[in-house]
C-alpha cells in the first residue's frame, strides 16, 4: 500500500511539474510584435502608379489557413476539429483559393489567415504557394501572430501557429507597414493571440496615394471594450490618411455583422445566437468613411459560415462579415460576394470594382 501511495504521489508531482514547465514555456515565450513596423515588399509589378477615373478591382478572401472543407468543424465554434485533415488537403484548398482569385482577376488581392508555418496546416508555407501563383504582383506579408505550441484541445492540440495577412498588387507598392491592434492583456491573450492591420502605400498619378488596408479583427475576444479599441484604432488611422488627401480602401475580415441583420437576410434560425457576431459600429465611422455597399443581387450571398457543424445550404448559420470600408473620394461601381459554397474555406471571397475620383 505504501508503495502504491508513493508511486501515485510521485506521478502527481511529475504531472504538476510538467504542467508548470509548460505554463512557464507559454508565458515566457509570449511576446507581441512591435507596433508601426515596416514590412518587406517583394516588388514584382511593372505598373508604377494608379490613375483617377479608371476602374480597378479588389478582392478580399479569408482562406482559413487551408483547413476548412465544407464538412470541417472547428472546436472553438462548437465543432470537433483543430487541425487540417492532411497536408494534401491544405495544398488543395489553397490551390482552390488561388484559382478562385485568378477567376476574379483583381488588381489588388487581400488574404487573411495565411499560414507561413503552423501545426494546424501541417507546415505548408501558404505565403509561398500564393506568391508563386501571382508572379506579376507585388506582395507584402505581415505576421498577425506567432504563437507558442498551444496544448488545446488536449487530445488534439492546435499546436504552434505563425500566420498573417497577405496583400497583392499589380501596381508597385511604395511601402507597407504593420500596425498592432489592442488585445486583451489577461490570460485570454494566449488564446486570441496577436492582431494587426497592414497599410500598403500605392502612388497615384495625381501625387496622392491609395492607402490599401488589410485587416483581420478578433473573433473570440471577450472584452467588448478591447473590441471597440480595435475598430477605433483602425478608424482613426484611416481618417488621418484621408485628411492628408489620400484615397482609403480597407478590406478584410471584420468579424462583425456588416448587415443590419445577417440572421434576417439569410433566414438563420433566430434561436441560435453566436457571441462572435456583433453589429459593425457603422455609426462610429468618421464622416468621410463608409462600409461599401454590395450591388443588388437576386439572392444574398453570405461571406462566412459558422463551424459548429458541416456546411449545409439553407441550414447552416451564415453571415456577412467580410467586405470593404472606403473614403468618399472612392466611387464604387460594383460589389458582390462570390458564391463558392465554402468549398475551400469557411469564407467566401468578396470583390469590389471602384474608381479613384
């Protein structure tokens, strides 16, 4: 009996020691990427400047790090899985996102949740895979977060993630900068990780610049005050650039409902509520900025699905959270969500055609 008790105590002490070592590893390896950081630009585009009164097309696509097939569910949304099914599946999904973007044929392409190296996407360098497919585009990639190995869920840990946002332009980018967004400073910071937006500065022939923003706001943040600080840091930066006389286009995954009510528009089950879907604070936008409206279509198309269950059209909870914010010196010609049936991501891409006034 004494030996059994001694063994159990030794095992307990060893387990506690392992947990403490792991907690220490996560805590001491955590660091935020500094604010206002210049990003490397891979200059490949030939065109040197943009022109007023000429149509341009832009797309935004959260590619979900290549993990999300239509039958995929995610543990943080109430589903089961934490990693992509296989490396082959990741490469296939990224290839699908690339092909979809090529069909749109945008002048500017914004991507979110692009893994450079991550356990969840089986180490596939998605930045390289995308860049190799758009060799005539200038590219700028910024790391959103570079996390320690996270042991949750315990039986199938999501692991280590180095992921970010990628901007492509068929006109030369003069410079690109990463700006850190506010995040929670308590224990939740280890789960929501780092957040940022990027700004690509593109010359216009009239001496001004198109300031092209790429953003992916937090989804699982619990402190709404921090959520508000995130959007206002973005709003304030865009307003400052507009007041300098520049053109402002911001695209990405806003993780807020861009419609008056996605549940009503897409006829979701009204008894199902999801805390991540908060109304976008349109009323708090500076007066010269607005959410770009989508053009009239016969049937509304959602840009995101919830990942608590496999996708089933007409039954899954869907919403519109991806799109664009523009300044009033931008004229929109057309805007729409591309209905890909969430084939290669939990998001559908959104495109917009516009002119610089």
